[in-house]
C-alpha cells in the first residue's frame, strides 16, 4: 500500500488497488458508457434560456430505465444534449472530449463545475435568477407550457423578493414596524407552502420547490407596487397601483397553477393564490 | 508520474481561504443573533441581517466550500417528464483521495455543530415564547439542515459509486482473464 496516500485516504485499504485499476480504465476505455468511471462533469453550459441541464456523464442516481423513456419524450425546442447517453449521436464526441479533458488536467479542468472559479458560480446563479424572473413575470413564448417554465427553479429570487416586500412594508409603516415585517414574511412564506400543499392535495402534479419558486417570483409585481406606494402616499394612487400589480401577479401565476390540476378543480387551486395576493395588496394599501 | 502529482502529507489546512469562509458566515450569523439581542432593539434588522448571513453561508457551503474542501456537490433538476431529480456529483477517485483530512474534518464538524447550536437557540426562544425569534431560528435551521442532508446524501452516493465501480472492475477483470485463458487454450 502506498504510504504517501495513507494519511489522506478516507478509503478502505483494499480499494487502493482498485484505484490503480480505475485509473487504467479511465485512460483505456472510452466507450464503456456512463455506468463506469465518471469523473466530475459540468452539468450545463451557462443557462440563458430554459434548457434542461444535464450532461451525459454526471454521476447521478438516475437508474437506467427512465433514461430510455426520456428519449421518446424529447421535444424539439430543447437542445439534443439533454438526454444522458441514450441518444446515439451526441455522447461519443462529448465522451471523447470529457475523457481527454479529465485525463489531461484531472483536478484542474476548467469545464467542471466542481472546479470552476467562484465568480463563475456567482454569475451563473445571478443569470439564472434573471432568466427565471423574465420567464415567469413577463410575456414570453414558453408560458403556455408550465413544465418548461421554471425548469431551473431556484429559491434565491423568491427569497430576495419576500425580504424586499417585508422591508418595504415595514418601512412604510409608521408604528409597529417589527410586527409588520414579521407578519409579512411569515404570511408570504407560510402562504407559499400552504398553497403548494393545496395543489398537491387536490391531486395536482407539481413539484414542491418549483411551485414555491414560482409563487415567489410572482411577487415581483407586488414588490414594485409596494415600492411605488411607499413613495407616493395618496390613497387613490395606491388603490390603482395595487389593482394593476395584483392583476399582473395573478396573470403570472395563472398558467402554472391551472395546468397543474384537473380542469374541474382549477378554481379550487387558483382561488387561494388569488386570495393571498389580495391580502398582500390590502397590506400594502392599509399600511400608512 | 503519478507519484509526482501526489502532495506530501500536510499538517495544515490545504485550503485555508475556503475553510475561513466556510466558518465565517456561520459564526457571523450565530454571533450576530446572540449579541444583537443585547444591543439592538429593532427586530427587523436582527431578522434581516441574521437570515441574510445564514443564506450567504448556505450558498458558500453549497457552491464553494463543499466543492473545494470535500469535492462534493448536489443540486436538483427537473427532467423532461417534469419529475424532480436530485443530482449528486463528486470528484473522481484520485482527487477524492487527495482531499486534505483536516479540511474535510472541519467541513463536516462545523456543519453539524451549527445545526445543533441553532436547535439550542430555538429551544431558548420557544421557552421564552418569543415567536419572532423562533421564526428567525427556524429559517436558519432549515438552511443548515438542507445543506447537511444534501451533502450527506452526496457522500453516500459517491461511496456507492466507488463500491459499484470496484465491483464492476473486479467482475470485468475476472471475465477478461477467463476469456484470455480460453483464447490461449
């Protein structure tokens, strides 16, 4: 056993020889497919739109059978490289590329997200927030297909929007600022969770975090409304602004929520969402 | 050639900057929360600053120190069928073997320790019936737990991959040995 490695290996001693064999296989075999040596691979190129991000060689816990069914459902708009190692054309060139990459530079490969510079990660996350915002809140061709709408969900956007709304409301309040903030935050956070559970209990098909993310992003118009209301203190103006932003928020949330459930239960799923946004609107108007 | 790439066993942390940032935001969030109750009366500031520091810490651990200190990464994706898939990624075998033991010890211990401290603080707030502070603690605790669960699953997945691969390697070597034996005959 090599004693220079013995201090740092957290592995069982018998796997030392396996490490040598693994190395040989890395350098020799290229076409053995994704089940064997999988050094780290970057999951996706920087995401400007809504690609499903996966690359052929991620060490993922996906079992093989679903991958086969995925290839049947591949839709034209999405890039071809998304289906891992099932469609024949993309993997071999990528495979050769990644093997050469890893063999050549090992730990320091620049195309890995495991070894990318920190600034790249920051930029990637920021651009994802912006793109999610544009997808959800502004009109765009992908709105009608809610499954695609928030494929790359993230919770940073919603987090910032909720905090911003709480801060704005708290700032506008002349008394009880802390309570206003706490109430606004708790209302929005608990409200998003409960609305998601509501859809799930109605037999709808959504993913928990995707829905939380969507409901958070739909708060953006109300954020804008609250900011304007904070600056302009006239009641009539506030009323108009809140109505406009409320309609905008509801419009943003509508496609996703309505297609997630059975059509006969659409109103049951949408009504609580609308109710929550109306109550937030009331908070904005009533605070002075 | 491989011997040249191996670092000599190091006494100190291999990535001191990453370790520092890993601990910095956790400690700052905890310290601010504990000390602010003595000096600041405005709850909003306490909430926003503590939660912001905790969120920063979550991001740093997930995206930076997890990668650098232990070579693990986890995230969630939604696939073509609209199903949620948790993806785990880890360094290849050789790089994993080169991870500094002190780094990974620090990583895992501070991760667990922070969660435990938040639980204690939560119990204090509960006992004092301060709902506002329970809210703060709940948010920070859920962020810590998310990271713990994510990284633990990722580490188990990496170990499983190693074992699976080792088994496959042994099996394939065995079959190729048998084949070559037969071809000679």
